[in-house]
C-alpha cells in the first residue's frame, strides 16, 4: 500500500519539537522582560511608578539622549520611567542635570503628539532652576518628552489612574 503523505507522524513530531526548542532558545517564546512594549526602545520593564501630586518629578538628561529618573525615589535610576498619575491632579515635572552637552527641554505631550496646553520649557544645555513646569493630568496626557530628542527616544509614558 502506497503512502499519500511522505512525512511520517514521527518525523513531523521531531520537526515540531526541534522548531519549538529553537524558538525557546532564541527567546521567541513571549515576554521575557526585555522591553515594555511601547516601542520607544527603552527596554525598562519595571512598570509604572505611582507618583503623588505633592511630589516633584525630577529627571536627568543623559548623554545618550534618554531621561533618567532622579526623584521621587520610586523612579531613581530608571531610564524613561513610566509615571502613574491621578487624573485631574496637578503635577510638577522638570530636569535639573545634563549628563552631556546637548540642549534639551521638557514638554508634556497629548496623544496626538501636540504639547499639552502648550506645556514646555525652553531648550537649553544648562537647566539651572527654570526647567520645571506644572500640568494637570488629564485623559489626553500621554508622555513627557524632550522635543529636540523625541525621535531618539527621550520620552517617557504617563499612565492615568
């Protein structure tokens, strides 16, 4: 009797097992904590940090054109930390240290990529004391960014609670 299918069940199972093993070793099996899934490439999977409205959010501009969290302590040392804010509350955010020589600013973006109520600071290499701004967290508040380096990934997500 002739076989209609030249690949036996045993061969098919061997091939399937080998393919699954290769995918697992290559890291193709799903969430391994190497990224946050927002596409900005920051690779930080620490989750959103809940920020109280009475805490000032301070960041450092790094030489690799990323934000590094300084305060409050929950974001300290994190690259482009995701901030969990309460809708309707007012927050203060800023940057006070430049880890390189590039010029930066900080702005709050809406979901359409525009500044949230015009909230942005001046572009400068020396942040001094004037690189903070206040904003009200609302449903269209989605990111804090450095406008000149936005396409380089100098942006962090804002999640509302």
